C-alpha cells in the first residue's frame, strides 16, 4: 500500500516537475507564462494522436514536444515581441489550446469519446537498485521520462546558478533594460527560454497521455499546468525547492485516489485542493513574492 | 576617431536630435554640454547602440557602426556609463562585473578569476571594492558608479562615454574622478563626458561641443570660452529677469512639522534617521543634498505614498482642509498620468477632486471648466482640457503640475528637483511662482528639495542639508557653496 | 467613438478568418459553420431568447472582470467567485420555501452576492495586505472553488435520495420565474442590464471610480495623490466577486434550480474576452456578452449540423483575446504609423531627461 502510494506520488509529480522546471527558466528571464496549461494540454493531445496514428511512441513524444513549442511560440510573439500583458495573454492561450484540442479530438476520434488506447511507455528498472526493499521500486523502477525529469532538476540548477547562460538569463529577469544595454539580447533570451520551456511542457503533456493514462480525455491536464506555476512559487524559484514541492503535490494527488477508493471521512476533494491552498498559504505567510525575479511579469519593449 | 554624421532622432512629435555632427579624437576628453533635454543622453544612446537613429550614422575608426545594437557597439569598442546605474540589484557585484568584459566568454564561468581581475583594475584606479559576495542592493550610490565604470572599462573600450557621472558624487569625490578621466585619456582612449556642469567641463576637457534643443550650436575649447559664455550658448537667450534674491524670512507660525521621522526599508536598512524640522508660513526652506540620500523617500512620505517606520508628519494649521501639495521629481511617472486627459490629471489632486465632487458624484464639466481656467492663468500651451497629458511638452507638463499644486490652495508646497529639465527661462518662471506663493498674501510655506545648490541659494531663506538620511540645519549666514558642498558630502563640522 | 467600435469588429473579422483556416483543416465548411452558428443563435424566437439566457451570466462575470481590470487588478477568478456564489445560493435556496416570493428572491441573490464577495475579497485582501499577486491567488481560488462544489454536491448538500451528485432543489419561492413561457426570460436579465448601467456610472461618474481608473493606469502616481491603494484594491475585488457571485445565484435561481458539478462552463474565462471586446466599458459589456452568448448558443446547432464540436467557441474566445491584445500595443501603433503616416497623437514617451520645451 505504502509502496504503491509512493510510486504513484513520483509518477504524478513527474509531469508537474517537468513543466515547472520549464516555467522556472521562463520566469527567471522575467516572463510569467499562464499559458503553460495550454502547452501541456496541446502536448498531451498531439503526442497521443501522433503515437496512435503512426504507431510510434517516439514520434508521439516528438509531436508532444512540437505542440508545446508551437503554443509557447504564439505566446512569445505577443508577450516578448509585442510586449503585451502577460497574464491575459497566457489565459487566452490556455483557453485557445483547450478549444483546439477539444475540437481536433472530436474530429479525429469521433463523438463517442471511445478510449483510444496506446501502450504506455515501458518502465526501465535500474538493475540491482530496483530490488532494494521499498526504495527500489519507488525510486529506481520508472520509465525513462521520470529519470530524465529528476536528473534535469539538478542540471538546471547548475545551469541557472553557475553558468554564463544562467547569469544572462537572470539578468533579463532582473532588469531587462540593463541587460539590453550590455548587448545581452533580452528578446532572444526570452524566446529561447519559452521555446525550451515549451518543449519541456509539451513533453510533460506527452507523459500524461503516453506514460500515465495511455489515452486522451478532454482536459486531461486538469489544471496540472497551474499546479506547475504553484510549484515554482512554493519552491521559491529554486530547482531543489521545485523538486520538493512537486513531490509534495504529487503525493497529494496520489492520496486523493486512495481516499476516493476508501471513502473515508476526509473528503478526497481536500487533497485535490491542497496544492492550490498551500500555494496561497506560502504566498501569504512567507513573503513568497519577494523571492521572484524583480522584473517578473512586466512587459518590456526596446526603444 | 569617433564620428557621428547627421544623426537625427524623433520621439513621436519631439525632435530630440536634429542632424547632429559630432567628432572625438583619441587621447582626448571631449565634453558634451547642454541643458537637460538638449539631446545629450539621446546622442549617447545612439552611439552606444541602445537607440537606432532615424537618419545618420556613427563611424569609429573608419568603420560604420551597426545601428541599434549595443552588442555591436561594445564589440567595436564603445562602452557607456549611464546616468542612472544599470546594475542588477539582487546579483552580487562579481556577477554584475561578470556580465562585462572581465569574463573570457569561453569555458566555465569563473567568478573568482573575474573578481580578481576586477580587483586589480580597481586597485590601479584607486577604487575601493565591496566585500566578497556582496549584492549591489545595499551599496552606496558612489560605489555603484564605481562598479559601472569598472564594468565599462572591463570591455577595454576605445571609447568611453560617461553620462553625468558626477551628479551623484559628493564634491570631495570629484577631483579624483576627474583625475581618473585624465588617466584614461593618457592611455589613448576617447573619453566623452556628458555634463551640464560647466566648471567641470572647462576644468578637464580638451574640446567642448554644445548642444541646444537637439542641435550643435558651438564647438570650442576651454581656452576659447568661459562658463558664462558656455551658459549663454546653452540657453541661447538672455534670461528675461533674474530670479529675485531670497528675502530674509520674517515668517509666521510653523505650518509643517516633522518629528523624528524615520524610515527603514524591508531589509532593515535605515533610509531616513529621525528627521526633525519645521517649515513656517511665508518662508521657503530648502533641503540640499546629493541625489540618493533619502530625498525621494522623504517626498514619498510627505505625499502619503509610503508610511514611516516611526515619527510624525504634522500639518499644524488648525483650519479645516489644510493640505500639502507635493510635486514629485519624476513628473512623467509619478506626478502625472500621461494617458489621461489634462482635466483628469488636474483632479488627481484630492482638494480639486473634492471641489468637483458632491456626494461622491463627479461633475466632469465643472472639472473641465476649472482646467480651462488654469490653462489660461498659468499659460500652459495646450489645445484644451481634453488633450492627453502625454501630448504636452516637458515644460508645459511642469506648468500643469505647478498649476495643480497652486490651485489646490495648500498650506505647504513640497517640490523635489522642480526645475530639473527646464531651461533657465522656465526655471525663473517656476521660482517666481514659488516666491509669490510664499511671500504673497496667501503666506504659504514652501519646502524645496533639490540637488542644485545654486537654485537653493537663490531663493531659499533657510537651508537644511540631507546626507545619508540625516538632516542638519545650517547657520543662517552660511552661504559658501564649497562649505555647503562638503556638508552635503557628509563631512562633519 | 467610431474607432472604439471599429477595433473590436476588426478583431472579430480577423478571428473569423483564422477560424476558417482551422475549420478547413478539420474538413468542415467555414460558411456552413458560421451559418449554423447564426441559425442556432438567432434563427427563431426561442433561439434568440435562449441566446439572451446564455448571455446573462456573461454580463455578471463580464462586469466583474471589467471593473477589476480597470484598476489593473487581474481578476482571473470570476469563475470561482461565481461558483461560490452559486454554492451559497444553492445552500440557502431549499430553505426559503416559507418566505414571500420577493423576500426569498432577495435572500437567494444576497447569498450569492455574499459568497462571491467573500471569494473576491479574499484575493483582494491577499493582494492588499500580503502583496500576493492576484493573478495567482484568483487562479488558485478557482480550483479550490471547483473542489468545494464537488464536495458539497457529494456531501453536505447532496439531495436526500443520494442517488445523483446534485444538491436539493431550491424552494419554488426562491426561483426566478419565467415570463412568456416556454421561453426562459427572467428578471435576472433585467438585473444584469441595470447593473451594467450602475457599473458605468460608478466607474465614470464617481470619485471612487476615478480613483480606480487612476490606479489602473498608473499605480505609483495614484499613491502620490492620496489614493488608498490597499483599501481600494480590497473593495474592488470584493465588489468584483460580488457581481460574479450574483451571476451564480441568478443562474441557480432561474435556470438550474440546484447545484451540480461543472456548473460553470467557463463563464469566468469567457468574461475576459467579453470585457476586452467591450474595452472595459460596462455599457459595452451587454452587446459583447450577447455576442459570446450567441456563440455559445449557436455552438450546439453547429455540432448537430456540421459535426464540429462546441469547443470551437473556446477557440474563438482565445483568438479574440489574443487579437485584441496584439493590436492594442504601442508596437502596432508604430507599425500603423509607418503604414498610414504619423497621426501626431500622444506617442512614445522619450526618456525623462530628454524632454525639450516647446
């Protein structure tokens, strides 16, 4: 029981963490992308559709990545090039993606909504490590995407905090005018962050359909994109904090399934609401906003 | 050689640069002087690549510069130190410098090596460096200027352009800074010094170019000119009448009383330290200080935009509705809402808003009439009350703000750097208005906060000095700019 | 005035063009789809009325969003505020049976107001006193509201037979009755129109409305003029929430008569499109709400006759918002100036130190 719960926590945490890491890159560059939910949904749908019709999981993953990038590109044109209000644009992009995936889903898979299944990606047990009691299956018996995501976290931490690229990225999020005056090219850097993040978020969506559910249902992301936003905040814009917050929220989501099955006194909705309520508590109680990059969310235009 | 040919730049309706030709030679300090608004900063931005000119080109050593690209400018060897420091507050100073030229650009990022290089250059220049790993947030203004100069020099530039670098330095720090410029000149670089301080230009420059209203009006050398001459070239006309000398204050009862006013910021750093002073009816009190010693925060407190950590601001006049009108330094960002109409900007002042509101109901036509009346009375050049504030020129926006302040019939007017960006005629006009307000029948009180000692000495009765968040009174007879300058720099008596 | 109507129309035209491309990609006929939408929305007396019914919640949420946005308070939580208002209405509704009809109506609507006000006020307080970005807080509260609704219809408010996840039906006395049956015209619509007028007066004819608009244009300058930002923030968010909550109560009282999951098909988000098309003008909210209500209504006919799923309406919503935003930027003005010549109107502001006098 405990083992199943812990495994489930990691599995639920993975797409959230992956998307959150992408969003961290974007926010360090000074942009807040509420459209992350839309990118995840688009990635989920594209991955399933392509995998189903082509028979290739790899192509499906590629499709998910491409869809995520495409959605973020729309966002980038408006927010980076035209310096438009980031919040409203992100919301619009999410609505747009919700609509587009819904429309294409019906058209491709018919009105019946019959579950079109693909085989979920196989797990890759890590040899003898996977046989350690309890820790083994929980940490070392997952599919490749899970390993990839959890390795990406420390890698990204290093890049942001200790490399030249990370320094330039943070400069854009701190004071874009100064970064531009130094020739850093804020527009290019923000675009790069959005494209990479789009790939990651699209991949996270692909995880949902190809690794987790094996199928697509309407709005399969169910707010996970927004949870990723919360994770960045609760994790204090720090890769390690993001890992911790993702696992915490993943555990909450795993818990609600168990509770639903058991039908206990505690309503399972509480656990579904937990990530969101916790975000509010962190923001309200711990000066959450102060850890954000200084220029986060402010439109920036050269000249 | 650095050449600019026929550079033209327009912002909306404003022609900031009009076919400007400029030339500077290696091994020379070239001063670019002019009033605020003459186009000096715009020209620098074009040369440094942050702005693309509408017409014209810049050429360095025979090679044309790519317009609108700071990267290209830096690569060509042009580095700029801006008027307001372009540092990254929450990063460490080492990281700030790493974004300059101390970083080799290849291999792993090595902050220690970068810091070492910065330290050695700093030592050569006689700069004191901040402690290891310190963030820029808490550094003093002078330290920031030094860091910016270091960062600019780290690019080993052929051309170094400095925009009003001494405006934030205390008088005692000025001489070493000018020596630094001479050293740079000695190394064969081109040093362009943008300043409106004529004494400095004459002291250190080899050649001087004078800009006025976006045009080059004179090219000269210190030997061939004088401060008076330069001033005349800068303003282009004689002042209509000199501002009247301050009359000795036989002032009335105190109207504004500040008691132990203290402000700490969110990190606990003390910005204002137990300020206590008062302003009486019929007097103009000046607070002199180098920018960045707490003046902006004091103005925010007086306007009510911010709450003090402790202490009191009291308006002592017993009559109901005694108010204080505040004219903030940053008129376009803090004093006006540029995309609102003139009459709407007018009723931003609470008193005026109350005048046109009854039971919460806003009477727009009443406000429009009031605006029309003030446009006439204060000779604001505007098509009408329905014009957007953004369409007015800088001088007329200032007239609007002064009009609004006076029209709300306050007991006290607080003005911060009120004449910055205005030419001498407009400045005289503002000063006259303030004098009328204080010494006229209304017997108002004026608190003038400024970094311009000349302005303060001209019209203030009493003078206070603010330095590092502390205030001190000066002796009534103390009028020596040298001595006052030292006090502004924080020297003890 | 003409240009302010022209802009939304141009945006809609462009959206229509883009939609046509999407439809063509789907193998559907653009003309057929638009015709079906129009037919479904306005093709018959009943359809027209139903369009108005579907527009009503959009007026309430649209007003909520427009008010908040006017103060640069990005209230993305109108959906959650509507939901909580609905929950309050659905909770008190079944118990109002013994009251005279007007009192019961007043009670259920007041409950909705109060519920929405609390939900909006919470976000307002978090912003005012804790500097929590209202975008994040309202989005979070949306999700909490969804879970709250799920909980009450599966739990405390569940209907007595416990067969379906809905709440008990509200008392007859608390139901807004229909006029001209079988149409669903009800007083809620009139209330919406009246509120739009009230909001207009509030925003443009009162001192408080002026302060709100000043805060929205330039928050920092507003602080220099005694606008009490924290208090204003709190009250505007509370009022915004109350409007949305009222919309929820009207929906429960007039149409649904009970609570169930997914009560709002996204009215709170659609409201953003409505508010932007209306250019944040409360009077413009009414035609804008009717437009999007028409799309919602027509989408069912579109599905029936053209086989295109109703989610297309959300594509339209998203595109409209994006287009309006894209063409309202200074960047676009700069491009337009180059195409059509400088108009000389208030243009880009040069750096502060560079303003020569006229």
